[in-house]
C-alpha cells in the first residue's frame, strides 16, 4: 500500500532525524489509522480530530522509551517508530494503542477497524507499507504481556519496589498464554487535614512479572492491558474484604483504585459492579471509596457521568485522578465528590498549578486530594494550597502501620519526625 503520497517537509525531516529509514529495515516502524473513527463521526470529524490526536499522542507517550517517536502525517494516520523494541514488540504496542483508541472513541473494537501497516521503506515523498494481517496481530497480542511487563518471584523485600508500608498480601494472577503476574498489596493512610485525622486508607499495589532473564522489576500500571486492569480491580475488592474481616477494631474506610481503561468494556463493568453489589449486601458500601485512575485528559463529561451512574449506588463516593484544570470544571455535575492530583509523573506540578487545582476543585464543590507527598516541603506546599486530603510516604512514615482511623495533626507529623 502507498501512504501519504505527499508528506510535508517538516514531517520528512522529523522522520529522518528519528532514524525512520533504519528502523523500517528492522520492522520497527508502523502506520496506524484512525479512519474508522473519522468514518463514524462523519461531518463532525473536524471537531473531533484534535481530540483524537491528543488521545493517541498521550497514550503512546505514557509508556514510551526515550527513542520512541510518533508523528501525525495526515488527518487520520500516524507513524510510530520504536527502534529500541523487537519487531513483534513494536507491533504489539501499536496494536494496543489502536485498540485503546478505538475502544475509547467508538466503545468497541472491531477487527476490521484495527488498521495497522508495517513500513517497508521510505521512498521519494511517500511511504511504502504493508497492511498487517489478523494472524500477525494475534501473534503480537500473545507477545504483549512479556513485552510490556517486568517482574517478581515473590522473594524480594518489599522496600525494593518503593513501597512505603509493609506488604500485607502477595497474590498470583495466572495468565494461560503469558508469564504469571504477582501483586503486592499494602495500605497507605489518607490524611484528612480538615478533620485532623487519618480516616481512610488507600489500597496500593505493585505488579510484577518474571522477565526472560530472571530479573525482578515492577511494571507500571498504565502498561497493563485492560483485561489485567479489570482483574486487578477485582483482586483489590477481595483484599478490601479481607482487611475489613480481619480488622481489630472498627473496619476502616478504604480507597480502591480502578483504572478507567479497565472498565471501558461492558463485560468488565458488569463483573466489577457484581462484586461491589456483593459488598453492599454485606453492609460494606459505606466503607468503599472508588478512585478512577488513568482517566484520559479531556474525557467528555457524558462518558464519565455514565460510568459513575452505574457504580455510585455501590460505594460511599468516587474520586477521579486528574492533571488538567479544565477537567475539573468539565466534570462538575458528573457525580464525583473529589479530584486527585498526584506528585508522581514526568511533569511534577508547580506551586501555582497546585494552588489553582485546589481552588478550582473548591469552586465546583469537590474535595482536592494530593498524593505521593514525600517531603515536608511538599506537605507545606499542599497545606498552603488548600488541599483537604494528603497521602504519600511522608504521611505513612510518620503515621505508622496500624490500619485504624485516628487523630493525626501537623504537630504529630513533626513530633514523630
């Protein structure tokens, strides 16, 4: 097939600088097309294409290596260059990106809509590419978990993985066509500054897999497939039930993270809601606070509201992790009770951003939480900015290990330090 018969000079220059010609010889350059989305929206495409582009670029960069490269070459096609990955791994990641994009904008993934081509060579002012067959995509999908995963055999000390509190449970997730995953669960206190107490705990998790060379390393949550995200959410619910059943005193409220992409398919939502319904029948509803993570920036309010409507009857409240200030205002009437800003990530927020984030949340009647607080200076910034809830290593270290709600004030933090 012939793609983009006339590319702009700037695009060609970027492709050359990214080593596209050499990577194409190794099967590491792909073209993905979002034409199926363009066809579905029809005349509204001019209003949608920038949002689609933003989603594709963010999703690609989320787990990109330093030498990975992506560029949009026309209204529906993107070129991906991944010179540091094996050919099948590069195809696997291109396939995953396509499926995430189609699922987000169309609500389903049809085989005929997954349009990927392998670039054979760059010639003249065009690109020669061969469409990827269904068999090739299937083989790439089978390779995906190994390509995207790192590792654990269960024997390493919990400190190695940056866990701020002792691990309370290690469990195995078996995958029939890939290496098994092991998950470390632990609890992290959530400090309510307004009440001067730790009134709830976050369920934190580290996911690991044994690499081919036997190395033991964690995998980032955003690198997991939606199916793995769904399974993790169900396992977190099971862990929450164990915490409540084994509580020495009144059972604590728990924040349970659930990845947005893990609930994009109706079957995943049905399974998740069924488990929540069982907790409600057991009288645990008031103890469950859901946190939607990996929520795409710019997510339309109608999509978020539809998801919240389905799960809200089974929990005490819902929070959503966000970075874009515009999202907070956009989500005003979705049913969220709060938004979370995390310190982690490639671009830590500035003090000005922190202040505006908390102020915007207050303006729309939401609580503002700040996570991954690790130093006293970060705590002081968040306190001054007006955040109502904090969590992170600093709080965990000073609060201690008991999963019991109790009074905790600023003077306690400094006294224990």
